[in-house]
C-alpha cells in the first residue's frame, strides 16, 4: 500500500505519461496487484443430523483416485458428539470442498455416517483411496461408560470395508499419523485408554487394506478420566520420515515427546525424549508439521488453562523452541483438530476446527 500511495503522489508531479511508465515497472505492478486479504474459508461442521464437537481434521491428498464422494483437496472432519452434545456419541465425518460452497449450520455434507459412535481425532486418508477413522464411544458422555473403540477403514464412496478392534493395540484410538508409501503404509495410533502408541503395518491396493502387523512402540503416557474432556492421554502424532521420528503430544503430561526409530523398532520406548514442555502448552491435543517444518499443536485447555490464552494453536521448532501462538476462539476449549500439508490444492495448506462454534477454517499460510 505504501508503494501505491507513493506512485499516486509521483503521478501528480511528473504527469500522466511518466506515471504510466513508472507504474509499468514490475515491482510496482506486483505490489498493486497483490491481494491484501488472506485466503480463508470458514464453514460449519454441523450436518443434517446435528452432530457437533468436531475433533479430527484431514486433507484428502494429491493423487487420491477419482470417482468417489471425496476428491483431492477436500477437507474431512470427524464429529465426537451427537445433536444433544453428548460426548462420545457423534457418528459423522463431514466434508468441505474449499473450492466450492461453504456450509451453513446443519448443511455440512456428511461423507460418512458410522455405526460406531464417538468419532475421534484419529482421522487420516490413504492415497490409494481410503479413509481411516477411530472411535472412542460412550453412552452418556462420561468416562464411566467409555468403550475401547475401533479403527474403521472406509472407501472413497463412504462405505466401511473393515473395522479393527484390539484391546491392546487399539485401546481408545484417539489420534493417528500415516507414513503413506502407496502400496504400503505405517499407521501410528495413540491409545488414550492405556497410554500407549501403536504402529500398524498395512498393505494397500485399489481394492482394500490389509493389516499385516501390530507393534506397541511407546508406553508410559499419563491417561486419566476428565470431567470436561471425558479422558486425557496421548493424542496428537506427527511423523518425520527423514529421521524416522514420531512426535507425540501427551495431553495429561502437558508435553511433546519424540520416539526414535519409529518405523523400525520392535520394542516400546517409555514416552521417548522430551522435546517441548513450557508455559505455552495447555493440554496439547492434535499435532502436525507446518509447511515450514515447524510443529503445530492445539491447546485443549484441560491442563494449565489460562483465560488470557484460550484455544490456542502453538508453533514450535523440532528442537523445542517456541515460535508463535494464536487463538481460534475467545473462550477455552475451542482448539482440537488441525491438519497441514506441504502443497495443498489451490494453495490451501492449513485447516483447523473450533469446537465452540462448530466450524472449520481452511487457509493458505506462507511457507516462509
């Protein structure tokens, strides 16, 4: 804007002909044409059945097969509560096409409706055309009725093709991260009911997914009932393939840990190496890498809550240095699921939900 104002002032001095020549200079044209407003889409996550409390968020990646109900660049959101706002009873995954129309409340498009309630933050998409989602159910919204849950495999038409249950390796699947290699993948799952992290080794074809092996790769995370959040335990996971390191956001421990040799190890680490734990954390939930290589986590405000810093997304380096924070809501408990990609469709590379307003924000943020 300063460049444009200076050019207008100069026009009044040098005359129209000279002004036209000056404004044709590449730097001035770029400054004048560059938009001021950011690319942001805000849309409701409430579908027709009234489900609320959005938890998991996942972009549909490049290369996702066509011909389905979802497409590359879409954003999926899993709902944890039903229309009565009872925790652990939500059954829908809604979808948003950031290039299409936004959804008013009650009009979010339901990609999938589950027979298993309590869809959690464990939401991810395989490039071969499948969606994974965890469930941690209750019947009355309290820890007293909580169930172990399952991890479901859904095809691109929104139909369940498999449901994996295991009291040891899938004990309350609360979040996940995927190292997707096309024909095979490693799926890391945090288990909120036993305080562990599992690795599921799978093979993938266009016809389906086969679970080959299950391994517990980390134990020892604090896991406790919580009146507000039902349960606290290990949540967000982010995998760095270059170093074979899995980062874990442990909500009740109020800390971020790193597990080395995550794809190779056959024995469990005890929590892993402490990476980040300071006053900026307030019960970290979802965890993702930003396009610039830093880590992002969502503060759920269940631990170390601060009314002056509610519902924050926190950025920090892999070495544990705090970078920046911002809040998605002015009240506490609004931040939960986030996702970020290196090269999103049409530039959209960051998505975050607000549990208070039941909305999804999809944005383009600079890589710096």
